[in-house]
């Protein structure tokens, strides 16, 4: 059977030579399936000479129909943010414990990838956030986040004063350690540890989760992903804006962080029978004595 995916990119965990064997074996498997294989340039540095074409992530995004990421959830977060503008389907293979995003075991990789090439998979769209930093009329940064955008205190540890607006309406002033704006994907990351709700990834919403608020009445709130969240830093000592812990920017008093849903979604491919609830039970140790 000819696959609907004709050009497949293989990407390994950055600076992890131990994924080399898996990447090479997967490339050979894909070629036997008569699929054109592309290798990520950073991954190729750990492989030695390869016969497959080597490209940057941006080039892979323009050419590939499918990207297979071998690594953990952190690797998938980074790759997803870069490939999001190109609408490339993503499959995650985890060499260790299965993750929230990388849910294919290295032991079953060939069978599962074979099924994907045969059209046997479940597609799950995941939304991203775009975060823009503004200082007056100046744009400080414009960054994507798969999990969350966070405005938080810096190394000095001073509490922050933040004004929060949604669609131009003033919501509240918050004094505390920070504020998380999370996607449904990010609801099981930092937002969960801060007391936020678990949000099913099929929902198109954002969760606003205060981090150690000084007033206990500041509670998490879930809003439509069509909303625009505007966070204004007040009385800032050393505030920072974080994006999935991959990008960080310093903020001054009066700076704004504007968060919106990104126009493109990520499409994760899962094995047939994949269950989000089963994954939660495993990862969160539910129903265990």
C-alpha cells in the first residue's frame, strides 16, 4: 500500500547521541516503505555520513508531509513551535517513559509508524499561543508557545503587580509570583502544578492560572481561545516573560504581554485506540494503591 505521506522528516533529541541508532534504523525502515526521508541538520551531526538529504527544521517544514520526533515531550515542544507555520503532521516517539506528547514506545516504533503510513492513525489538533511583548509602540518580541506563556518574577524574588485585561475589559489586578496563560496541552504542565484545571485537548480554550497569588480569591479562569489576553506589568522589579521555558525576555514597568491563539494548529498523530484519559491515568498515577 502506498502511503499518503510521501516525504517524512526524522528528528532526534538535540545533543543526544544516544538517539542515533534509532534515527538510522527508522530512516532505513521508511526507505523500505518507498518514502523519501529527510534528516534534521542538528540530528545529522550525531549520525556520521548519511545518504539521506539533510535540512534545517524550516526547510523540513516546507518539504515534509510528516515529521517523526524521537525524544521526550520537551523535544516535541520545541519542534512543534518551529514547524507550526508549515502544517506538518507530527508523531512522537519516546525512548524512555511515554510522555504526554510523545506517546509511541521505541519498542513498538516500526509497527506503529507502519500503521501510520498505512493510514491507520488518529489525528489530534492542538492549539498554540502567540505572545507579543510591547513597550509603548515598540515590539519587544513575538514568540509562539505550545504549553504556556508565563509572566513571572525573576531571580530577585520580588512579588509582581499585574493588571489583566481580556478583550479590552479590565478583569483584575494581581499581586503574586506571576500568571500562566496555558493551552489545553499546557494544562498538564506548569499550570497543573500551580493549581490549574486539566483541560481536554479537544477544547479551544485558554486557562489563566495565578502563581502564588497574594489574595486567595485570585482563582484560575478558563476563557475562549478567541479572546485576547493583555497583561500589564506594574511596579516591576525583575519580571520576565517565558514561553514553554524555551524563550525568556526581561520586562520593565508598563510593558505589556499580549496573548492570542496562533492561527495554525499542530496535528499530532496517535495510534488507533489512543485514549487521552488512559494517558492521564498512567502519567498521573490515578487509581493506584
